[in-house]
C-alpha cells in the first residue's frame, strides 16, 4: 500500500499510484469510488506522450493531496524542461488542478494528455474478478466527457469537465499548450459521480451533505469534530501522534447514509467503505468516551434495519442485527446478499452491549427506553435462532451456502476457525467469544430492564440465564490439558482446541471464571501468541499458523485493544499497560495510523512491524484503537455521574492526562493521581 496514495471524504475515495495515475485493475480497487461503484478506472497523465515520475507527494490531509512530477527517467530530473504539479481533492466530487511549469529559457510548446475511462465496476466485481453485464456509452462535448452506464434500472454516470480548451475524444482529453519562459499553464478538472435513483436524479442531492462542497467546508467540518474531542497532554509522542491521527481519520471516514441521511463511519478503505454491524459497533465502543455524539446514528441505523423475517438469501432472521449494507450493482441485482446482509452472529449481542455502554457514558435514558422493543427482539434472537442446536450456546451456520459467509464471527475468512492440527470443523460452530458477548449482553440488558423498563422480573431472569451460561461455558470450553479455553465447539460438542486471540475477548466480556484468568493472561502474553508487537490471532505452534495469514497469525490492532480492555477489567493493569505500550510503539512505523492488520513475526526477527500487503488503511476499528488504549491506560470507566480512574499506564510512558471528557471530566497522571470534583477548574 505504500506505493499507492489514497484520499477520501466519507465513502467517496480515490486510490492512485505515486504519480497520481490510475490504471484499470481487477486485482485491487484503484480508481475513484463512491457508494461501492468505481467511477474512474483510468486517469493517466502524459507530457508529450511520456509518463511522468514522482518527485514528492504531499498527502498530509485525508481529503486532498499534491503530486510533484517530472518527465524522463529519474537520473535526468535535473535536466527536465518542465515539471508538473497535480493538486487534487475529494470534495463530494473529485477535482484536480493540473499545472505545467516551464523551466526552459524560452517558450515551451508541449502536449498534455489525460487518458480517462470508467468501467463502473462494483467492489465485489473487483474482489471476485467479475465482468460487467450492462452497457457503457460515451458522449463527447466541448470541454466535457460523459461516460454513462446502464443495466436496466441501475444507472451511474461519470462527467469530466475542464476549464481549458481541449481536444476531447472517447478516451480522454488532449491539451496543446504554449507556456512563456518561466511561465506556467493550468487547467482545473472536475469529475462528478452521479448515482441515479428511480426519479432520474442523483439520490444524494437531497441529503444535507450531498453534492460538491468546498475544501474549506470539509476542513471546517473535520476540525469541528476534532475540537469536540478531549484534549490530550502527554510526554509520549507515539501516543500523541496516534491520538491526533485517529481523530483526523474518524472525521474523514464519516459518510452520509442514503437510507436514513445520517452521518455514519465507514468501516475501512478500500474494501469496507460502508456500514458494518460488528465493525461499526466496536468502533463506537472505542470512541464512546471521546466523541459520544458519533454513536447514536449507528445505534439507530442498526435498530432501524434489524431483521424482521426469515430470508435465507440474506441470512436474515427476526431480531438479528445486520452484518453489512451495500449500494452497488451486485447487491441491487441480488448477485450478492448485501442489501442488507445479516451474516454475523456477533453483531446482535454487541448491539445490546453498545446501547448499555452508551447510556453509562451519556445518561441518555430516552434512547434506551425508545429501543426497548429492539433489545428484547435481539435477546429473543440469541435464545432462538442463534441457539441452532438448543444447547444454550450461540451458534452460526449460513442459510445461503452459495454467497453467504461461512464464518460469521469476527474472524470470518474461510480458514479462520480450526483445530490445533489445522483441520476445519463442520457446521454449525459456536466460537468462544460469541458466548462471552451473549453473557455480557444479558448482564447489561438486565440492568436496562431493571433501571429503565420497570421490569425487575425480566432482569432477574436474564441474570440467571447469564450465570447459567457462565457455568456451562467454563465446563464445556475449558481444555484441561492445554489450560486454555477452546476456540469453539463443533456440531458434536467437541472442543475446537486451537489457541487464539479470541480468549482475550472472553476477559472483556467477563465470562471467564476468576480462577482461570491468570492462565488466560499467561497464554495471551506468552511467546506463542504475543509477538512483541501485539497478540497474534493464532498461536505459532498451531497447524494453520501463518504470520501473514489474514486471521491465522497476523496481529490486529482492534483485537489487541479489546484484549487490553479485558486485561484491565480483570485487574491485570501491568499486562494491559504492556499491550498498550507495544501497540503504540508499532503505530510509529505506520505514521500513527494503525492498519487493519500487520504480520505476526516475532519482534526479535524485525526492528519494525511488517506490513500486511492488502490491509485496509484507514480502517475504522483500527482508527479507534488508540482511543480505547488510552482509555485503558487511564483506567476510565463510567459509574453514575463520575468516572472511575484506575490507570494501567506502562512504565516509561511519562505524563498522560486527558481534559474535557464529553459529559464527564477527568484528569490523571502516570501515577494515577486524579483531581476530585471540588478541585476541578472552571472549564469556561
């Protein structure tokens, strides 16, 4: 990904090479995308028929970048007769200012050409190498190139306009220019991506943030969000840098949902620029103490799209919370089930957990009361459709074997769930962390029932169910000879015995018996799972271990943030601090932006964390990771109108303090000293 440059505003983004060029690709999503469709697949600049080379790239801001280019081979840069600057931005649409500088001592005549094309590929077509079934037409006008794609009612359009005189043809624009000595030539190119609705208009046009916006407006919107976050003061530059970068990326990842017109956070560039149940919920949990206003739109969107019927194609069931929502062609024509798709077993209990955590931080009782029917429906799903075998556990098996997901836990790649010897279990499967989430959801729902719904009997019932689940779980999942919890149970109730990072999620949920916690921690931070940069997804001596396998040996930052939270919950403050420290140390090598995942090589093999080649970046729950790590280090937990402050700041971190937590207030230093409410200064 270092050879690629991306800019984004919400779920509109452009990925190019370091020259700013885009060439057709069905291997990786390069090009201009919006709402799951590629609106530019070709955007290649030449000067007198010659490709350019990058001198420097300024990509400090998420929504715009600047390329400094020269013709010729790199060894001849000093003799270049001209240089080129490409300044571009995503401002609802895509805009590029192209400037050619004359370095000759005389007038310069040259030809500038931009090859342009749009294949209108759906993201799933790129992922699965599918070809288009519709028809693309090209219309040429003065200073304008229009590319139109139609497949029955599916209608998308790319319109390219220029401010300079140009020879426009079906494949691009040519500019024949003269530049005075030491002068410059400039044109501005505007690319509109049009998502047509049933009425023949761009369906985004009626949204509050629809259409093109100025760079100043985008900068102001992003800065407004950043300014609302607590102010961090610390002596640790990796922490300070990761915190700043996370706030910037969270601001950039916000997009406007067509369904309800609310601002949501896209899950990750380039593959996941949409709403994901699991990812969106976990990101919300990570950012909640810092930017609580980002959370209600996600909760309401998920509640509004909660399953209400049995639909095998979409894996939909009454009460189930969605997995993924897409707007592209393959979803529209039901070639993929993502309209929306419900193939995750964890998003439903996580939904309940998020609502409870949100109320604890904000005191928003009205939302808890409003969503009582949705929470009760989610609890019924856990006990009915979720318990496929009637054993009291949460299982999964897709209803759609052709296009549904096989694995419906967070490790959802095909080979992620295995026995220690590498063999794969059959279906259904009950992974361990699902049971932890179900346990936590029932404990939290009991609090909501007792405190807000005036239903103490239901609360007592939920607490009893949770206690029974905890006892059964310890009996059925604990592997005595290996001294850790099983990754899963198979359909016959046998333990899927691989050692994985999932056991850290059990600590977060609270389902681990206190007597087992020490052994769980010992495994998590032992050499089989802990790389020195973080906890691996799979232990090194397991059959499917691969340090660059997607879910079978890589290190996932979000995973580690949940594990650190679990360590803190069980009182392992020093261990939690160590995990925070190593994860923040890794962030330095990614310029403060933790990627989706990185390789699981041991730290003594490499002086830096090795990149995973196709990791999403930015990705929402990796972006939220530094915020959750900061919460763990400071030991911040809501309780009534006050904060519990019980720090896990690792040695050497120095001073760490956080001011103006929304709705609360807290300050703590590395020794855990905090100001009492009567000592708090006036915040003005």
